[in-house]
């Protein structure tokens, strides 16, 4: 049995405020939804900042997309949410946002799939990159379908991040984990090296999932990066513009490895 309509409304409003406060969304970006009893869906409205939503702004719909109550229009991304609920009966909430570091990796076309942080390996496994689809159309959710059975978090190419969970806060906390992982990995890349855990270390962490009630099967890549530190060119031998370009190119190359 899921929580009451009243309590779920309150939870979505609270998560919207947290997303906005953490700069995971700007303006009217992002969307949040939750599954209610009888397969009804509660979803955030279109054109309303997630930081300033009211409980009465939310819309109740059927999983087929019929609006049952609400004075505003549902999020333009609602098709993505509805199709995820159809594919995963265990998913009770969906969260979509544009957290800067995770979205930066999505724009760069880089998945978060290496075995690096123990907490991420246990809770998410990896965060695959989903090919670009036009927001608000079926193009955006169709590429997700082949990953949705095994994964709870995704990078949407040139768009943002998507997470699912057993309730509203579960989906949101996974968004925090994705952004935290992306931020740490970004810093490690700039420092010049990322240490990937071994296969045995990965297996040990995967075995911890049952202990923590994690049911996903998503895995991560334990192949080493063969990373090396960036060697900056000698400044006196390069004009300023050339120096900046060379350093920038090396940083981009390091991030893509």
C-alpha cells in the first residue's frame, strides 16, 4: 500500500524545493512523479518552478495518460514517466533533473559506468548514457526501455539525469548520488587519475546489495583506465591562446578517458 495522496503531494513539493535549492533545476526545469493506488500517477505541472510548487498544483492521472484531477497541465515529460511505470511495477517514483556535473557528463557523451565509489556500486551499479531523444516525445523514453529493467539511474544525452525509486525520496536520493558521483569523478579527472576498483573488490560490493535491500542487477566496468597525470606544456614556449587551447584539449581528453 502506498502513502496517502496528501502525504505524497507533500513529499513531491519538498523534493522539488530540494532540487531547486541544490541547483539541480533552473526556472521551470525538471519533473517528479509518484505512483498511487489503483495505478494512478501524481505528477508535477508544466510551467511551474519546482522550488515554488504547491500541493494543489500537482495533477492526478491514469497510467494511460488521462487527467483525473488538477487545474494545471501535466509536465511535458509525462510520457517518459508513464512508460517507466508500465515497464517497472516496482517503481513508485520517477525524478528528472539537470544537475550540472551529471548533465555535463551527459552532454560530453560520457556514461558513469566505472567501478569507482563503493556506495555507487552497491546502490546503482552504474549510470548508463541514454541516446538523445526529443523532450516531450516518445523519442526520449524509447531508448530508456532497454536499460530500465536493470538500472535505477540514467544520464540522458544532452538533457540531464533520470532516477527511479520505491518512493519519492528514494528516487530523489539517487539523483543526489548520481550528481555527487559525477562531481567527484570530474575532480579526479582534472587531478589526472582515477583508480578503478578490481573485479574482486567489485564482486564483494555487489554481494552487499542484499544486506542493504538493493534489488537491481546493474553492474559497473572494472577495467582500468590506464590513467596518467596531465603534463602541462611549458608556458614560455607557447603564446597565451595556444597554451589555453592545449591545456583545454588535454583536460577534455582526460575527462573522456
